[in-house]
């Protein structure tokens, strides 16, 4: 039984394939007839479009321009309104383009030229009677009364018949009245008691007509007739569709040819109905017609006419086979209602399955269908939710071309589908507009909620709640939230810095008081002792102590002034050419005594060549001296100190490393602050300003000082940029050198003359 069923299905499938193939071949056999009809219709349309344009059509089109020209020309004579104001208010008028084809003049009531735009002979031709005006193929005469109103409009010309003159005159009167009463261009001047005459020769009329025809050809091109307008297309497609429908209904009558029980036809009632609605609403043959158009015009594939016709034929055959197959499938699917009768509506309709499911009476197949539908709906919802979330998290700091392109493509697909809904396109657009409104309303509402969260964070920040967390997903505003977090972090850092500065100010007062009071107290004490001391040896000893403490006090005060000026940026820099290698060697030699007393082994690694830089030599010397003296104070005796200088492309790097005698438990960020010293007990002698002064002088020269520690290793890294020497400085120094050379030469000459 099963074998017989398969054999009968095979026979039915063969018959259906043959039927659909024959229908497809019949449609393709009509292509030559379609081509002939299209060419004939397009040829007739081209001939109609290329027919000469009547003069009346051309001249009627400029009636409004000439009516406006009356006021523009009179304003040229009377100058009642500034032309610049006219251009600014009303823009460039079409009359300015049309008037180059005309002779024109403004005459007073005694026929005298007011504008004097033409010579006397042309003026006489313009004023001539209709019988004598053989110079013009077209002439228009506008007469204004003493009250400033249009009293008459006359049209004549050798190219016009009396009927055409009458018809044009009616048009010109209407246009003149419209311009007069509109109050726009007519408000620039008030012509009274004048006549404006325009004349166009036959030659210019022909040129103007050709230009008019070309413009109209561009604005209203020749209509193109496609295969859908041909008889061969519609009169062949419709009967073939009915043949396929009849076959779908009649083939199952023969048991051997019945394929209606195949699984592909076992679809719910709603599916073929939706397919039919789509076919009807979109007029499905629009797409096949487009493919046929391109096929008969040899433009379907590149290389048509050079061996691609076979592939084009295969594409057309497959297209028509699909179209007729879709018709056969939908009709066969619906035909099951004849065989199943009442059971069809119970078992083959999604609506009934859903009703039974929600009533709790669903069968196993009903529940399976609901599960599949639910899974499909969930996947669709997940897809749209993902796209919606992507829109909510667009990062405008990055390229958004991909997102914009995705939106445009989706919108294009939707509108393309809507366009297929032929008569129902308006209804589809209304539905799409409603859905788009609901989507945008939800989108904007979500943005508003996220915007409120953003405002809440900014308000907390504005009220000074720097520790309040800025959290939450705010979608599109996430980048702004990130920036707010940076601002919050920056504010906290600034507040911490301010607190630190306040603490340092307090410590500054304490340290200054301590460091100044110590030598000052010694000076006062030894001064009192000196007053009462008679022993000369002790007096000398007291004087030595006073001298040391005075010098100590002087150093403290000088350092204090230095750091104050550096902090206020009031230090005057004296830049010059400096050999930084020679300068650091000089600092080392002058502090050699302190280095020996500290029992330190300095290892120098300096460039062997000169390294000329644009620096303040005094400030740079102070920087190097402070750092080397700092090493002699705090380095562990009998250890090595490494000083290395490296030349780089844009700067010079100086590195100083030593082993500290005391434990390095200070903050490296604060060690360069004012009055901060490595020994918190302040047992060593010093102002605590050495590194601070060095850092300030380095920064004034656009460099950086970085202090780092590792266990007992203390490291100072200096980066000094290679500043460009200003050209004027080079010129000044060259002039000074030349002046100095010239002075030496004059001195030598003077000495020579004295000897003589």
C-alpha cells in the first residue's frame, strides 16, 4: 500500500512539474511579442514628445515674467526702490533671464523713451502699428493709466494668427492683473501714464522655443512602456494562472495523480490565505515583469548578447516555475477543506488551535504548535530587543556609520514591502506610521528615564556629594556618565589636593618657625654671651658661631624667597647657550669637598662631546647643585652614586641614583613639596626646599623631575627639553660678536698708531 502511494505521488509530481514547465515556456514564448509591443508604444511616445512646440505654449509661459518686468523696468527709470533691496527681498526674477530675447523700452504718454535702452530706429519699430511692425514675430504692449493701473494689454506679431493673438492677450491680461493686485513685485514702483513694449524677432522666438522644448523634455520625459502594459503579457499570464488553479483542483480527482496529502501541503489555513493576500495586495507579477523587461532589453545580466542568453533563459524559467508553483501550492493546500470537510477547520486552523489551548482543551499537536510558535515569537522578540538595546547604547564618540546604515536598510526593507501593497499601500503606511510612533514614543520615554538618572548624578555632583556612586545603565548617555565619573574623580583629587595644601600650609608655618627660630635663638643667645664675655678666645668662638648661624639664617631666607618667586611664576629666566655636560662637571668639581666628606664614590657617565642647550645657566646650576648636595646629605657613606646623562632626540635625560642612609618611608609625590625633608626628625641641617626649588626651576624650563624609590635606592630623573634658539637671539648674539670683534680691531689699530 505504501509503495503504491509513493508511486502515485511520483506520477503526480511528474505531471505537476511538466504542467508548470509548459506554463513557464508558454510565458517565455511571448517575449518577442512583448518586445514588439513595447517598442511600438515607446516609438509613438517619442514621436509625440518630439513634435514641435506651438509658439502659443511658449509665449504663454512667460506672461507672468513680462508682467513683473513692467515694474522692474520702470523702477530702473524712476529708482523708487533700491535695486539691491529688490534683489534681497524678491530674489532673482525669471524676467532677468527672459529679457535677453527681447527688444524693450518704456515710453511716456508722448512716446518719448524713458529708459533709453534701445536706439531710435528700434524704438520706432516697437511703436509701429500692427500693419507696419514686420520686424517682430511677437510684440506685447502694456499701457498704464495716470492712476497707475493697467489700462490695456495688446498682443500681436507676424508669427501669430488673430486667434492666437486673442488667446495670448487674454492670458497676458490675467497675469498682469495678478501681479498688480498681488502687492508683491508691484510694490517696488508705481508706473503712471507710461507704455512698456516688448518685441521678439523670429530668430529669437525660434531660439527661445527650442530652449523651452529642452527644459520641458527634462521636466516631463517620454513615458516608458513596460511589459505589464502589453497584451501579450496580461492575456497570457492570467489564463495560465487559471489553468494551474484548475489543475490543482482537478488532479486529486485521479487517485494516481493526487499529491495533496504530501507534507508540503499540510499547512494551516491561515498560511495560504496570507500568501494570496500578499499576491493580491502586492500584485506579485510586478517583480516578474521587471525581470522580463530587463530580459527583452538585453540588460538582465552583464554580457547579454555575448553568450549570457542561456543563463538569462534559465533565470526566467525558474522565476515563472516558482510563480506558477506558488499558485499551485496555495490552491492545493486550501483544497484539503473539500476532502476533510469539518475536520479541516478543527485541525488545520491556527485560530482554533489557539482557542483550544487557552481554554485548556488543547491536544498534543495543539500544544506542540503553541510551543513552536512561542519559541519563534521569543526569538523574534529577542532579535528586536537586541536591536533596540543597540540603539539605546549608540556611542557617538565612535563611528556610527554601521548603526545608521542598519537603520536605513531596515527602514528601506519595510518601505519596500509597503510599496508592494499596491491599492492597500496607504493602509500599510498608516499601520507602519502607528507602529513607528509607538516605537519612537517608547524609545524617547526610555531616553527620558535615563536622562533623569543622568541629571540626578549631575545634581549630586553639583551639591558636592563627591562620594555618591554614579552607577546604573543609562544607555545612550553611558559615555557622559563615564565623563562624569572622571569629573567626580578630578573633583575629589582637587579637594584632596586642597586639603593637602592646607595641611602643608600649616606644616609650612611650623617648619618655617622651627627652622628660622633655631638659628635666630642661637644668634640672640650668643649675642648676650658676647656682651658679657671678657675672654678674647671665647669671644672669637662666639663670633664664629654667630657668623655660622647668620649665614644659616641667610640661606633659609634666600631659599624661601626663591621658592616663593618660583611658585608665583615671577622668576625672570635668562636663557643662553649652555654646555650641559660642562655645567654638571663644574657642579661636581665645586662640591668635591662635600662629596669627600660624605665618603661617597661618584660614578659619572657623561657624553664625551659638548651638548649645547638653550637654558638658564644659573637656574640649571642650582638644580644640579641642589640634587648633588641632597645626595651628600642623605646617601649612605662608603657607597657608590651613579650620575648618568643621555641625549635623546627631543630632550636630555639626567639620572642620579644613590643608596639612602635612612629608611625611605616618605611619599615620593610629596618629597618635592616645600619644607618636606627625607628625615622627618629634621636632625640634618637643611631648609627642606632643595628638591622643591629644583623641581620649580626644571618646570620653568619646561622639563620634569621625577623622584622614585625602590627599597633603599633613591632615584632622581630629570628631563630637559631641547628648546629651539629664537632666530632674533641668534641675530643679536651674532651682532654682539661682530661688534666685539670690531672693537678689538679698533683697539689694536689704536695701539699700533700710538707705537708709531
